[in-house]
């Protein structure tokens, strides 16, 4: 099985740079209209993520365990 796949892998590795440089991508520019709307939502998501991290740290560091083990 390896003898069958090895030549195909070698050809694919050799042809990849040629195929990548041969394809010229054409871009069409469009006006950006919705970028201002996305900026507000990303700020809210970042604030919620920061609050979740802080809450996790507080819960993990909370050590108010009043039930100390007592040997009898």
C-alpha cells in the first residue's frame, strides 16, 4: 500500500508550489459598510469573556471552607 501512495504524495508535494503560483486570484473590492456594527459586538463579547475569567478565578480562589477536619 505504501508503494502505491508514495508516488502520488511525491507528485502532490512537487506540484503544490507550481499550482499555487499559477493561479492568479482576482479580487473585487466592495465598500465596507458593516464594520462599525461588528466592532460593538466584539467589545461586548470580550467584556463578557473577561468577566467569566475573573469570576472563574474568584470561585477557584475562594477558600471559605469552615468545615475543618477534626480527628476524634
